[in-house]
């Protein structure tokens, strides 16, 4: 658990698109990171050397370059930017990515084990409420799927 990216942090996006990655995450990710489009309208931040591992995890079900695998590569890799953090952990979020994630002035960083997601704060708060409302159903669905996987 020591090496996992965990927690939720708030930050402010400047008018020029500069954002500071929280220190806890910088300690784990280093000074060279990749920022890219991610699912549900957020961005993802990973250490440069970890991007392929993350994509491999997403496409682990197949050993072949299928349409969904190609589309995942296009979606994530096609939008990826390698950025070098300054001494305060700041980097400029490319306008293309700011527009995709609808980032406003207030931003939320979520540490999710092997990656950091970047959300517009208002968007995240709405999504988080919806997750909370359906938490019990989510757990039940995951349990059913896990049970079905074991039976196959």
C-alpha cells in the first residue's frame, strides 16, 4: 500500500492552464509524467514508464489487436502528452485536454492505486454523489460478476 496512489486533493487551475500535482503523488510518480484523456470525462496522470502497463491492464482480456484495443490506444495514447514537472510540481495542461475534461478553476485529483484522475471539481462532486447513491448496487454487481467469473 505504501507505493499506491491514494487520496483526494484539491487544486486550482490557473488562467494559463497551469496545475500543481499534489506532493504525495509527485513523490510516487517522479518529475516526468504523462497526462491523457481518460474515461467518464476526466484526465489520467501516470509516470511515463507506467502508461504501457496501464493500457495492458485495460486490454488484458485479449492478446490480439482487436477494434476495441485499437480504439483504446487511439483514445488514450492519441491524446497523451508527456510533461516535465517543475520544482513545485506544476505543469501546463494542454488546452485540448482542459476542454475535453471541462476543467474549470477548481480541480480534484484522485489517487486510484496505479493512476491519478483529474476532474473538474463540480463534475466530480456530482459523479461522487451518484456513486454514493448506487454504492450498494455496485457492490452487489461486482460480487455477481466475480462469482460468474469463477464458475467459467
